[in-house]
């Protein structure tokens, strides 16, 4: 834990939606090329914290944020930072698969197009991203069909491919499997494990077993506070905090 | 209890059927009256010739062309502006006073009688901008008339685009503007076109707005520029029914013109519906 380089680190992060104090002095490191799971009962602020890392909370009116979110040496909330730049470095996959109403190909090339990447390179990157998201074999003959012709699990992998096309340093996943069947879920879990060689992964999950299966580190949140952070194995066997223990044993949640 | 309910249900559906039948009957009657009196006027000459002898003979070609251009130009001007306004109205999470004023204005405009648009066009386009009585003045006036419908339809269409798409786009590093242009508008387009179809019918058929701004009673010439006066189908009907002294010859021509106007509106609507259908089919979600 000490000799790992932290990719993202928050420093006394506080967030308010209007009068609602949602994140309270959150300090959490997200380690390079590891899977970090964010767990906690419903409404404790997991999604909100996740959305701080790519500044998606900026979209919500009356949001106030104090503290820092350091991506390497840079505070992504500093006024000099270009938000679109942050969002290409920090990709996001949502709870419900949300491909665009476009073709499979155009979904993956979207991020490249908006950045004005040369046409000649796009095709190659699209193919690679689909490979990396384990979707290529299933879609290579129908790249120009609507993304909605895919199954839910395939759509979610398409969303992962779409995020990967930007060559992000970190990918945020907000309960990416909660809308999927067990088989699709297993496939995405394996995919996360395979991807962590090339990209840092931060995943919110309601499923404690899932966190145990795929994460190297786990952060437990409760009522907007970061209660406990540590190696998943350690935390799952000997939790330090009573509340963590209670949550892991299913007392509340 | 159940019996009264059954009776109520029966009464309800019977009434409903009756009203549907009434509507259908009115529609059929309406079409019958127009077509039976005007249908026999339709022939090649009627569609391709200019009127002759104080509009008692010949065709209505200049009026067809006039209405066509008035409609195309007015929609061509109102559609982009309407979409732009709708984007502006929807891109603010919390309405500012400016947005509120615009919204009130739009809703008020939607209820203004069309003759008032005619006076407005006369004052603003004909006199103030010195466009004179011309295709341009008429098209702009009709465009203003069509705007509220187009704006409301566009706003609704944009709002019905799932917010997921916007989030997905922004999360991929797109700017707000790119998101609007590449995701939101293409997704909303079929519904925007629906609203536009409605306004095409209205624009093509309005007489009052072009009365002082574009329409001329009679010209043998086709417009050569947007600064020319034009004949127009609805105004032609009005002129035939109110001017001249050969009612026996003029009235059938008026009905024939009505048939052409109806056919034109139906044609444009059909084309628009086909376009919309194609777009919908392509992007299902
Ligand atoms: N768009 C929003 N506007 C205002 N308040 C919000 C918004 N989104 C979330 N909140 C509030 O922030 C708090 C944390 O919500 P958040 O969605 O982060 O919880 P969560 O841990 O992800 O819950 P879940 O497990 O149910 O997804 C809640 O009190 C919620 O009501
Ligand atoms: Mg959540």
C-alpha cells in the first residue's frame, strides 16, 4: 500500500447538493493499475464521489465542492483545468448501458471524432477498443448496425469499448452490472480483471461478493464519510471499523 | 353495481364511437364538398397555365409556384431559428428571466390571430426594412407565424431525449456544443420534423399574413427573385370569391384551387412523414 503510486488522490473532499452535505472530508487514494471497489449502503454517496473524479457533478445545479482531487500532480478542480481533457483521461461507464442511438462503430469512434483524431487512425483504434472490451468477435460483421441491436451485456461492453477508445488512464464504473444477467455480469467482472494491466479501475458496487472477487482495494463509505479503506483481502477478513464489519456481514445495506 | 358499470362502459364506448363517426363524417363531407366542386377543374392546363381574362379562364400555375416558394422560404427561415431558440431554452437548467420572457412571448405569439401577423409583417418587413410587398416579406411573416409551433415542438423533442445520452457524451470529453450537435439534435430530429409538418400546413394555407406583405391579385409572371410580388393559392381563392363579376366562372376555379392547395399540403406532409419514418427507423432506442 505504501509503495504503490496513487493515481488519483482526494484531499479533504467535501460536496454539497444545495444544503445536503453529501461528501464529508473524503480522503481516498486510487492506486495505479489496480481495481478499487467503492461499497456502502444506498445513498451514502458512492456515485457522487465517483462523479467527482470526472467532474460530472458540475452538471448538477447548486453543487458546491471544496478540497482537492489530484490526478497525478494536478488538481482537476483547479480553474486552469480543461474539463473535457479530464473526461478523456478519466472514462466512465454508467449503471444502465447507454449507447448512443448510432451504429456500433460510431459509438466507439465518438470520443475520437469529438477530439478531431485523424480519420486514418480511427478505424484501427475502434477495432482495438472492441478487442479490448471482448466484443470484436461478436460485432465485427455488423459494425454499422444500430447499437440497440446488441444485448444488454453487449451494450455494456460497447460502453466500455467506447470509453477505452479515448485511451483513458482510469475508468470509473458505477454499478455496471446491476442491470445485467449473471452471465453478462461474470463476463464484465473478468473483463475488469483483464483490463487492469492497462488502466486503473474504480468500481462502485452494491454486491459485496463482486467487490471481493475483482478488487484489490476496497473503500467503505457510510453517510458521506470514508469509513475504511484498505486491501480487499484484509478488509474482508478483519475489518477495522464496527460499521464496516456490520455492512460486510449484511446487517444493513 | 356491475350492471350500472357495464351500462356506463357501454354508454361510454358507444358515445366514443359516435363522436369518432361524426368526425369521420365531417372529414368525408368536407373532402366531398371540395373535391366534387373543384375536382373536375383539375387538368394539365389548370396546373400549368397562368390565369386569363380576369381570372375566369386559364390555370393557377403562378399561385402554385408562389405558395410553394412562400412555404419553402418561410420554413427554411423558421426551422433553423426555431431549433436554435429551442436549444437555447433547454440548455439552461434553471430558467433565467430572459428564458421566462422568451417563453411567455412564444406562448402569446402562438395565440395571436393571423391577421395581426399580416399587420406586423407590413410594418416591419414591408415598411421598416423596405422589402416592399414581396416574396421575402411574405415568407418572413409566415416564418414568424410558424416559429411558435416549431419552437414548442423542438423544445419538447429536445427534452424527450434521454439525459443518459447527454451524460455519456460529456463523459467522453465532448463539449456541450458537440453534445447538442452530434447527439441531442440528431436524436430529437424526427420529433422536431413532426412539429414542422404541422406548421407547413398552416403556412401554406394562411391568407391573412400575406395579404399586405406578399400576395398580389394577379400576375402572369413567375417570381424571378425574392423581391417580387407573388400569387398564392389561399389568396387566389379569396380573390376569386370576393372580386370580379363572373361568379359562375370564378367559383369553380376557386374550388379547383382549393383542391390543389389541399393536395399540395398533403404532398408536403407525406414527404415529411416519410423522412421522419426513415430517421426513426435508423435510430431506435
Ligand atoms: N442530482 C442530485 N441532486 C441532488 N441531490 C442528489 C443528486 N444525486 C444524488 N443526490 C443525493 O446525494 C446523496 C448521495 O447519493 P448517491 O447517488 O451518491 O448515493 P449512492 O451511494 O450512489 O446510492 P446508490 O447505492 O443508491 O446508488 C443522496 O442523499 C442523494 O439524495
Ligand atoms: Mg449510486
